[in-house]
């Protein structure tokens, strides 16, 4: 059976080479031809190069232009006289290009009822002082400790008590935002903690999906606030800026993955990083942590010392910033 599979792979790579008119690269073989998988290649041949040798094919090689002394024969004075700066090339240090300007305050990972009230209070003060166009609660508003899978204490409160506390604190938060800035466009995203009940239901009783979805919608509906109920859905603030809770672990990785300006949370590590990509400077603003890292609900870390950063995010005339609290 193993020899048959080897012969099949050899014939498949020969056929693909005939179709392309050259030796296919490994990534081309894996993505174009359904016969291949990296597992298959490594299991039967060890490496892709050995498979090519077995098929009688030469590896495709990249040829580089040879550098000669001709490059040194250019007259430097003539070169400078004829040189014209390419105005389409931007400095890597320039400010990010925001096509439609906006101002924003973004708070993330409050983990009610395990919140850091100092961060929440300072955020409300910022909204009242600066009056940003958008106010966004960027996911993981509730901890959903009772619905977690990691080992946890059951001596804190009941699931009903946790839910009531979280709902009450979330509702009071938006009342305070509206009190200090009635004209704000308010959005609440759902994060991975917020949808823990849905995950547990889908694991144990998937037929109840619609029921729990309605309960979550009711729990996260607030007057004057638009809630994005799909935890995978993004909110576009303009043509090149997107906000979502987050799903990657490193600061800057959401920006690199999407190639948009990103405003997110999830990692509990606030900050702003820039990168020059395709002629424009893109940023990622991580809104940090508004939960209490010493609270019982956030004790899933291996130790009390963490590199989480309490604070929140903001975008104003000068661009994105993380405000540490």
C-alpha cells in the first residue's frame, strides 16, 4: 500500500509539472493538487526534494542577477543632477493615513464583576472631558467565570449572582457614558469570555443554540448602544480602520494579519505599534485591560505576576494612543 501511494504521488507531481511547464514548488503542489499534503510527502519521502528526485525532476531554482563593476561607473554628479525624489514613497515615520477622521475611546476586557474600577472611572472621565465621536466597549465585558472550563472555586457566588452583578455593572457603565457624553455613538463588542455560555451549550446540547443566543442578546442589549452580537464580526470605523475584540496573542499581529488599522483588546497588553505596508503606515491599538488582575476570576495565570497593562485606548487628532492607568 505504501509503494502504491509513493507511485501515485510521483505520477501526480509529474502530471502537475507537465501542466505548469516547469517543476512545481512544494507550496504549489500542496495548494493546487488535492493529491498532496505535507504529511503525505514527509511520510513517504521525507522531503519534497526527494520526491522530485524520484520523479526525475530538477528543483526550480531562483536565479539572481550577477552584480558587475558597471554599478560603480555611474558619475555621481550626473546622478545627483538627474535625481528626482519619488513623491509616492512615504517616510516610515509618517503619521498613519486615516481616510475619514474620527475620535474614539475604547475600553476592553473589563471582566465584570471582576473589574478594575480605577480604570473604568478614569475612562468615564476621559469620555466626559474629550467627547470622542465613538465610545466602544471592546469585548470581554463579562468574565463568565461560572461558565469557564479551567479549575475554579465555586465558593465565590452562584452563576445567577455573577450574571446579575455583571449585567448591573455593565448597564451602569453605559448610563455613566451617556450622562457625561449624550451624543456619543456607543458600541459593545462580544469577546471570547462573553460567549462562554454559548460554547458550553454547543459542546453539550447544540439543539439549544437558538435559546441561549436569545438569552445572550437580551443580556447584552442596552439602551442607546449598538451591540455586535457575533463575536467574529468586525466594525469598520472608516475605509481602513477596523475594530474587533481580538483573537491573536502578539501586539501588532492583528494588523499584520488583516492589513488594516486595528483597534482591539483580548491580550490584556495595551499599546500602539506601527508598520509601513504597501505605501502607508498602519497601526494596531490594543486597548489593554480594565479588569482586576488580582481578582479571583482572572486567576487562570500560572502566577500573580503578569505583564498585563491596565488602561484603555483612544484615537484623537494626533492618532492612536494607549492611556495607562
